[in-house]
């Protein structure tokens, strides 16, 4: 009765949190299983960025409650942002949930599951649902354990990419965002601990590391001094870049305010830092940016894009944009549309504004009708498809460095990514997993490149 399945909703931070919980549970003697049909404990790690994300998780939990009617020993838990946001009020809709754990208490999950199972063994289940959404000093330091593919199945292809959490929480207070409520104040992990974690992952076969934080570029700003004009975040990049055996570094999610000159120059002098940046724009209207409490202008955003391309002409970009923010006029949207097209993004996450109770934007007048949001959303998606298709087609006939990651979804071919974060599909030998190889691009879709490895004798 120790089989656990964790279903994750939302962002890469949630994926990393789920992986850390899985590692803690494995260390406690639990089995992590891939199928929710074959588990004794099912944990939903939830998202609260949009109401639709919460409703999806609530619907899933409601369906799972039926399983408890048939299996009284089945344990159902809700973790993460929705648990933090709603707490015990979730029991009004989900009275049979056993466990509700917030974002600063992930490391308590193994102990709580032990308590629930011990109570079941006595035949006297706990009288009340366990609810823990309290703050805990130092909780950012508990997200440090990993479960790699080779840990789960020794004969599996080695996992060559991994996420490393460097920071939790956010102090930006964007008017549309509930993250400060669900994740708490900004807290950074010690730099030495992060570097040690990265070194350990490299020793286990990982070749590409993505550093994670709510505002990753704010890392360590209260804990470390700027040295010679170098911010703590860039100091961390320098130290990770120096690790023997590591091939690539990425990071997400930054804030435009964090792209100071030292970070821009880092793209030109740190060879392992990939020439790719996820740079949230949110709006191209200065009036709407002020209403969103985003401390930059459309002009400054364009300057950052231009400065990065000056350092790395082959730089690729993705972004986040919100359409239909309260009060957004056609003129405001036109400015967003113009900047969006001018920046020539390779990828973008375009969201229709969603009211989040408890955020300043929820109280603003002039809410934009849903049909207008949908039209604006589709207009940006059309631009994105055109730009991304053109930029991908421009790579056909070139040779790109690809990090060989593992078999694709079909199991017949292999997959990896370029330094610019384009997914590639190709034939390769298993011995090449974790290596960088030259790939001649033969054709391209809007999101995927297809090609052939240049070196002879590297087929299946």
C-alpha cells in the first residue's frame, strides 16, 4: 500500500516541486508509479495562475473521490499553489480529501502520509483532514532532491537534462498575479548549495541544467554583494558555467528588470549559457504596463531584445503576453501587436486575462469582454505562427548543435534540442545520449526541426 502517483499541473516550478516530493517519498520507502490507476496514494500538485487551472484540478479531485468510496484505504492529497490559495475551504467542495499541503511544506508530505497510513492500520482513520499551508523559514532549501530516469529504471536512457530550483517566492506584486500569495516572499538558496547540487547532477549524467525561480534574475539580491558590477545571479551563472562535464545552462523565468548589462554580456562570455531567453513582455502598451505594475516600458523592452541580439545575433526568444487586461483599448492592443511582431519571437505563451480573486486587477473597472479577448488572442497567435514558421524554415540547410536527450515519443527515433531551444527529431545510436552532435536540418515545422546527424556511423 505504498504506491504513489503524482499528477502535476502548471509550470516548471511545479514539475520541479513534484520531482523533489517524489525523491523524498522514495527515500522513505514509497514507490513512485506512472499510472494513477495502479496507485494507493494520488497527489495532485496544483496551479493557481488562472481560474481554469484551479477548476481543472478540482474537477479531477472530485472524480477521484469516487475511488475512496470503493477503496477506503485510498489516499488523496492536494499540494501546491491551489492548496496554498484555498486551504481548508477546499473541503467545502472536496470533503473526502485526506491531505492539503501548501507550497512551503512539500518536505512534510512523507511524514503526513506516514501518519495517514499508520492511522489506517489501526482501523481508526484520522478524524480530520491534514491541512498545512503555513509559512516556514528556509523552505526554499528543501527542494534539492532529484529522481532521474536512471533511478527509476536502470536500463532506461540516462536523463541528460534537469531543473534546479534556486529561489522561491516573488516580491514584484504584478497586478494580475496571484503568485506572491501562493509562493510567498522572495527567498534565495545559498549559492554553494546550488553549485553542489548541480555538480552532483553532472556526476549522475546530467549535461544540461535549467535554473528555476519565480523571478530568477533577482536571485540573491539581498544575500550577496555585487562584485565588480556583477549581480549575484550572474555570479551564480559563472560558477555553474565552470563545472566540468556540464554542457549547457538555461534559466527561467526572468524579469526584464533583471537584464542589466552584466547579464547581457554574460551571453557573450559564458560558453555554456545557451543563446535563448524567455523574456516576459505581458503588454506592449506603456499605459497597460503601468496598470499591471510592470516596472519597464515598451522602449526598454525593445532595447533589451536589441542588446541581446547585438551580443548574440543567433539569439532566440520566447515570451509571455496577456491580452484583455482591464482597460486595454484597441490602441493599447495595437501597440502590443506592433511590439510583438517587431521582436520576432520564436515561441510565446499568449493568455487571455483571467480574473484572480485577491489580486488588484480583479477590482479594476473596464473588464474586457471575452469575445474581444479571444479575437486579440487569435491575432497574436497568427503572428506567432508566421514568425516561428519563418524562423524555423531559415534553419533548413544549416548545421545546428543538438544535445542528444533520448528516444522520442514513438520510441523509433531520438530527440534533443538546439542551443536555441528548438526541439529536433533524428536517428541516433543509444551511445550518443548526453553528447552534443552536429545536426543538418532537413525540414522544419512550426515547432520542430528534423534532420540527420552529420558524423558518419552514428545511425541506429
